[in-house]
C-alpha cells in the first residue's frame, strides 16, 4: 500500500532502477571491492545514499553514525556486528573507484531517459550547462580552482536536460580556473556521448571564447549563449527589416544580424613570447539583441549558430537557462553539495556522482508525483524510513527483542 495515496510512484519502485544484481555485476567488472574489508562498493553506495537523505549536513562523522545505525543495517541487509570509524570512511572515499559510482549514475539516467516519449525527447534536447563554486571546507585542498575572494574552491559543472542532470564533472585543478575551459569541456563530453544528436546547448556569459564557439560550429554542436555587450564583430546581413520590432514576451527584439566574430590569434615572436593578433573567424553566427520590457536599459546579446531557428525560440531557449539556477539551489541547499565531505580529488568525484544519483531519484519522484523539491525530499526520506520499519517488523514478527538476534 502506498504511504501517500495520491502518489503515482513509490520509493520501492524507484529503488528498482538500481537492482542488486546490477550492483554485484558492476562490482565484479570494476573490481571495486578489491582490498575492501568492510566498506565494499555496495555498502558505500547505500551508506552515501541513506546518509544524504537522513542528514541535514553530511560529514564523515555523520556517515560513521549512519553506518552503525541498526535501522540502516536492517534496511540494506547488513551484518549487525559490523561497525566502521570515520577514518575508515575517509580512507575509503579517497581510494574507492569513482567509476563504479559514475556507472550507476549512467545506468539510472539511461533507464529513465529511455522512458521519454518522442515529444519529451524533443523537449529534452535543450541542455543547460553552467558551473557553481564550492569553497566551504576547501581550504586544505592541495590544488583548487580560484574563488573570487581568493579562497580555494571546487568547481562543479553540470549539464541539465530540464528533468535530470545528464552530465557533470568536478574540477579542482588550477588549469580549470577559467570557466571557459570547464564549460567547453563538459559540452564536448556530453556531445560525444551521442553521435548525430540535435541538442541545443544553452550557456550564460561564462563561455566567451570565439575559438571555442567556432569549434562548436565546425562540429555542428548547436548552442545559444549570452555574450558581452559591444563585442567586436563584423555584420554580414541584417535579418530585421528597418524599423521592425518583434515582441518576445518578456523582451523586444531590437536587432537580429548575421555576423562574424573577431578573435585573438596567438603569434609567437622570435623571443618566444606570445602576443595576439586580431583576426576574423570564417564561421557565420547569429547575433540577437533583446531589450527587457521591465528595464529598457537592460539589453541581452544572444549569440547562436542555430541560424534557421526563429528569434522567439532562441530567446525562449535562453530564458530556460534559469532552470539551471533552480537546480543548483536544490543541489546545494537540499543535497548539501555546498559542503565538501572529502578533500581528496577521488572522494570529491565519488560524492559528486552520489549527489547526482540522489538528485535524479528525487527529481524523478518529484515529477512523477507532481510535488515540490522540499516536499519530494521529505516524503522520500519518510518512505525510506517506513520501508525499514516494515522490514524490521516482518523480520522479528512484531517482537522487537528478536531484532538482530543471532
């Protein structure tokens, strides 16, 4: 019987997306359990899954308490005599194969995305890509990306299809200090997953490199991004009639042009130094200037290589980028991504994929049952606890003195 009668999907149904047989098979393939005495791959997966749902602020200490909780052990059929300490969890996070968790993430995404109707598939071709920085507890990182305040930070870059996070990566190397590098890296990572895709990638002002945009166009990767006002370009054609204005809902289209961008071409001089010579790219782009109705002084310069797409659709696609901000708020506030549980690069990747897995389960649960983010997390956790209690009652036949009796 469903705990919430108006729900179309239960937690039990969701957990079927991660069958025990798949976890066991994946553990053998990845050899994730090699050298593991207690915290094998399956136990780490369920520990992190349950810990994220049960703890307001996840930490290695709270994970220690979670593992030693009889309710957790009974729910996932663990040996009641086993126990772990915080130091063991810390060491395991730093060494366990992060690929094991990324495979589980891919498995869940592919299963659920495979259920999209053809109409839904077309809707999910709009992929929002953005980054967020996490600096809390990052001070002891050996290497990190830069933070505006000068503090160390980890940069999480995520692609979101409107329902689920479809790709992500954590960057803590200094080579990714520029958001340009992280954003283009993730776009390529996602675009290469599916040959001949028709995705439209939506980006904010983090990516401005003309060379990166030209590379997207050369490989037929469609994008819409916001560029800096007064960016230098050469106009090829005006796509608006003189005096013509187009109402775009929240804004008014003031300019629609076919353009070519200027970029700096690196030149090595005789002394070995590099300077940049201004040159004009050969690729054609489309530049739209949209004026806000609420604030006529506010104008948005939108650049795209989708030359045949109606202006209304280009503006609408960019507005949908806001979904990414809502997702990041959910990611950081509800799933504790704003706090680093591990300061090791491997541990950071493990926690990213586990957070993505929990996020997907909650988002699927949210959408299927037509409820909000906070309600989804609260009810999901309630269902998990009630499932554990039901198992305990069944195991001991109503006599709690028999619980874990050996």
